[in-house]
């Protein structure tokens, strides 16, 4: 049926005259009508959208293949034959084209080609940072004589050794169980800075939180000494020791006041959004005691005495002019789950303080009945700790000397000092149910209520300030510092010698200001993170070189708190196929948190970026409808990166700035420059050297050393900034454990097994081949099983056996070696000689009865008289007697020259002598053989042996 042309106009007019709910016919109404009449079902269109943006998107998806086919049918230019890629490259080299820079083609290695001609200052401007103006505020103290601040001090230690803490922590405080006022289980606390709790025992190496494995460093300062360099206004250690030896002090009693949590440690306390970060502090006081007829307390007299002694010993102007307010810093940069959790924690902690106040109403001297060495591990000798000591802290974690009071404790002081360690204190805990003191300011946050919303987490959180706590994503109940990164530390004479050399391409010592030319002090107890001197003047914590580039923060290794176990992290990482990691320095700058960092160039097409993308795909958290996936099937809720994050969303001129990819290395936390001009001069000096590195490695470099990843470009798994645990080689070439200075060869490779067995180089890193090559000998296993004591015992027994054998040989040689014969000659002669069989006793009578009486007795008597040691001579004599019995003048002359020898004892009677001579004569007449050696006449006895050898 044909519709008239005027019909549409009439239809439109009809619709306009009807109610406001009228609607033009569209595809949805047609589809709805067909559904109602049963012509089609709702699944006939494969579930596709029928209107809106989704419909238009599907329309373009359907029409695009048709348009592509039409374009393909159009006329194409004729194909031009080209050389193979390898032939083209050979031709370029032949033509003299510059081939210094690697041509990546399709491989994912190398980096940073787009900005090769840019200097460090140019890149700093492109990245949006300021590296020249010196806008960093000045921290000049105004004291011209003190050019550098320091952190050394004299104070009292509250260190404890607990089962959950560092096993090397001191036990110097038996009075206050500091572990009772910390939240190690993260019941109230969400996160802290990288040091974690400074009290309560410290941290173990493999703690789930990944905090720095420091010993307990809880203390209260009494006098800030400052820096230890006299040339910069400081005080020498010898001057401190001399001053303390010239003063006397009584044991000071400490009274716990209250615990507070507040402050603005990089926090948002003045902001209505975000989670505030605060410091937690235990306030204590020194109990004032007075001597008779004295208006000054004992502690006031001590303060006056120590200042006078320090000045007399040569104390520098950097030393404080007054004593400090006694307090114990417990944690910094702490973020709680909410204001409610904050108030609950402060109440629970202050209730414990109330128990301490009930136990020690007049304070208590701090000390312990144990033993300790100061300093530990460097020549310190263990000594009894005692009570009431003062300590010299070179830095927060390093006590170098203890100073004892001039008197022992009184009976009352001793009772309270040993109350907690020697008696049952449960009654104090059961009776203390309320807090009698005011602890206002402990987390009230100006009476504002706040709560952390985990769904407000942002993937930019990966670029984190390590002096503050983390803001955790959903379903993550504990923070963690475990991360993947590139190790860059080195061993040098100016650093702690436990540092390990992981790379030989960059010497970051040129970026350090060790003599304080530009930097006056640091905002934290950490100095240079790329290695601190053993006796640095500012008193910063002596850390080994921890230079690294953090790439991907995995978070806690506690699966019960939403994290992933260390074993599962390694399983996933061993299956990551990534190319050789190349890096290239860009510039040195001061970031928005006040930290000095070395920025590395960002290249979203490099192997490093490709690795970051894959780490996010396999270990990132579920976020914005993107979920991770890996072959192992294990995941974490605590990673600081989203599954959908990519390197192209990171920092740099080519990034969007919304992601977490931004390779940087922190040189120092919050350095305080002496002036803005010095800040600018320092950055200029550093960037001049960065320009040298950029010219040296125009397309980046794969870092490594001769003993660590010699091919370069390896990835490391760090337990924390301090400990590198596992190393992964690129191209699935294996992984090995690198922990605490120890290294093991690669023992894993997912590569397929090649023909040829373990002799084929492709199979070197297979697990069974590594076990075969490095299988220890049974003797080595048995030797190691003996242990130190067993090995020493075996060596001692062997030594005694050797010395005994040598002694026996020398004694034997002195007795039996020939005249002029060497000991070596006797040794070989003694080894080769034939030994006679020993005669058994009781056979002589049988032999005499079987042989003729005359010959047997005479031969027996002559044999008894001959010496056993001259058996060799008897044999030679018998041979000569054989030759003498032969006819000839020579034999006769020899027989005529023989001398008769006496064979009878001289003390016998004449009758016996005659009978003996007669028997000899008869025997002579009877014997006429060649063995006849009968003596004709006996010689008189002259008191000595005159027998002569027969010749």
C-alpha cells in the first residue's frame, strides 16, 4: 500500500495535538511490538543494545569490517621489493651510519631515546619540577659558630627485649613493659612511617609489616650534645666522656605522666579531607628530690654540673643551652583507621600508664639486672647493667657508653625497681579500672570526627612519602613495605662495610654532601640513604647503602590481613617474562615532601614499563572493574597499584600523571639546607654530574656488577628498604636468594628442558641440574654436621696423633739409624726392611731335644749371647766365614789374622774352665764345616766388653 506524501505531515500534526506523553516511533517501540506479538524473542539480537551509546558503538563495530573491505578493494600501489632487516642493518653499518645506539625494533629493551639531547635542567622543567631556583626554605639556626646540627645526646634508655621484637634489642628497662602500649597487631593503627614502633622491642627481619629491622631505641633525652665534629661547632666524643667522668649523680627516678598522639607530621590535621598523620609520644618526668637544707633539687644540680663539665671539657656551641623536656618518641607518621580508633588506642595506652602510676607512685629508677655490651659487636665487653644509668647515644640506635651513678639504690628504690620483674603485679591491673589524669590532646583532633574511606584510595598512592603512613585500599588490614625494585647499592670505604655492590655503573657518592657544605641537618634520624659514615658528625643512624628504585609495592606478606605470602609472591615473579631492564638518570630535585630524589627517565615503551604493566596485571588490586590474573591463582588486597594501572599513566611528559609508575631513587629524607642559595648550588652540582651520566649512557644502561647479575638488568624483591631477598634475571633465566650478604645460585627456571641433559647450557638453571652441579660431598656434609665444637675436637685429636707419631719415629731413628744416615734415609730403610716373625716362648726345650746336643747347645748359647739388633751383622759374618773356608792364600791370611774372643764368664772356677775348654776342643774336633766359628782361647775380663767383629 502506497502512503500519500501528505501523510507524514498529517501524522505529525495529530501527534502535536495529543497529550504531552506522546512519543515518536523509534526502534525500541518496534522491537517491543514484535516482542508482544511473539514475532521475536528478547534473545534474538544476541543481547545487544538497541538504543543509546552502546547501540551506536555496536553499530560502528558491525559496519567497520564492511568499510575495511571496501577500502581493501581499492587500487593499491605495486609492491616494492626490500632487503631483509638484517641485510639492511649490515648495509647501514657498511655505509658508515652511526650504530652506537641500539635499534630496538620489536624487542623490549633499552630506553629513553626521545629526550637524548635534553640536559638535566631541561628535563627537570619538562617533568614539572624546579631544580634551579633554590626555593627550599633555609634552616639556618642563626648561630654562626654552629655550622651543622647533630642528634647525639645523653639520656635514659627504656629499651626492652621481647619475643616479637628484634632479638638483638637491649634489655635496659625492667620497670615499664613498653610493648603493652603499642599496637603491633594493627587493631587501631592503619599505618606508620617506615621505622614503625620505636619502642617495645623493635622489629624482626621477616616481620609482616616490612618495617626497618632496627633494635628497640626508646629513650628520653636529658641533654642534646649536637654534632660530634669540633670543626663545625660540635663536641668530640672524648670531651663527652671526660665531662661525664668528672660529675657525680644519684639514680634518677622517672614518673610516667601520660601518652599523647597529635602533631602535624606531614599530616592533614588542618584539612577536612584525608587521614591525619601524627606522632605518638609518652610524656615522662624526672622526680624532683631535695637534699637537706637545699633549695635546688638533685636533678637541677645535675643539669648545672653537666653543663659546667661540658664547657670545661671543650663542649661546642652546637650543644643545647638548656635541658630538654623528657619524653619518649614512640612512633611517627601514624595514621589510624578513624578518630574512634584513635581515641580507643589512646584510652587503652593511658590505662596502662595509669597502672604504672599505681605501681610507682613516686617514680622508679630505670635499669635492669641483666648484662649488656656498649657498643654492641665492636669491641664492647658485656657488663652488668644495674639501675639509674645514663647513656651516651651517638645516634638513636647506637649506645656507645654507660655511666653509672655514684651510689647504689636504697632499699625503697630497690623494691620499686624490681617490683615488676620479681613479683606478681596482676593486682595492680585488676584494681586500676579508670584513668585519673588528664590526657587531653591525645588524638582529639580538635573534636573532629573522621574515618578513612578505603574506596577513596587512589592509584597515585604508590608515589608515597615513606616518612608517613600509607592509606590502604579496601580489604587490606595491615600495611607493608615489601616491594619489587632495582638494587643500586655499592660498597665503599665511607659506608658501613655490610653494604653489597649490586651495580658498578653509577657512583652516587658524587651526589652526597658529607662535609655539610650545603646541608645543615636532616628532618629525620636517617642521614644519607645511599650509605652513612660509621662516625658521621650529625649523629644520623649508621645504615648501609640502601640505594634502589622502587617499582611495585606489594604490601604486607600476611595473608590473614589481606596480603600475599612471600612464597606466593616469589612464585608469581618467577613466571614473569621481562626483558633486560635499562635505566637512565634524568635529574636531581627536591619533591613536594621535601626529600631529595634522583629522577630516572620515564619511557612507557621500555622493558621497565612493560614489566610494570605485567606486575599490575598479575599482582595489582581489583579497581575500577579491572581485576588481576596470574597462573598461580594467588592475589593480594594490599598492593599499592591497581590492576588497570599502566606505565603510560605515570609521571613524565608522556604520562598522564594519574598512575603509580615513576622510577625515582631517594637520596635523603627532608634535608635542611643552610640557605636557599646553598640548596640551588647543591642541585646544580648534582645535575652537572647527571649530565655526565646521560652522555655516558645515551640510551640507558642495564646495571649490574661482576659478582651480581653480570649481564645486567635484574629485578629484586625487597623485604624492606634494608633487605634485598630474591633476585630475578630477565628472559626467564632464573632466580636466586640474595639475603644478608649471602648469595645462592639460580635454582629455578621455567624454560623447557633441552636435549643433552645437564651438559647443555640451556639446562644449566634447571632445578635438577643445579642440584647436580652443586651437590655437596658426603664428607662435607658429615664435617658440617659435627658443628664448631666437634670440628675443633677432631682437629685437636688429629694434631695430637701426628705429634705422637713424629715423637715415636724420632726416638726410634736416634736408636737404630746408622752412622751418617739421615732421618729420611732411615725412614725409607725402615719401611722396606723385612721383619722377622717373633718366636714364641716355651719352644727352646723342644728344639734342644730334637737337635744334636753338642751342636744345638753351642749354637743356642752363641745365639743368646749375640745381640738381637745385630742380626744384619751376623748374616754378613756368616757369608764371610763361607768365603774364609775356601782354599787360597787370601783365605788363609784372613783366618790367621782372626783374634780369639772369650765366650765364658770370668767368675767361674778353674775346674769349670778346664771342662769348658775341653768341651770346646772336643766340639772343635767334631765340627769342621764352613760355619765353624769356634774361639780357641778366652780373653781375660777387663771390666769392659772387648769383643771384636769378625772380619
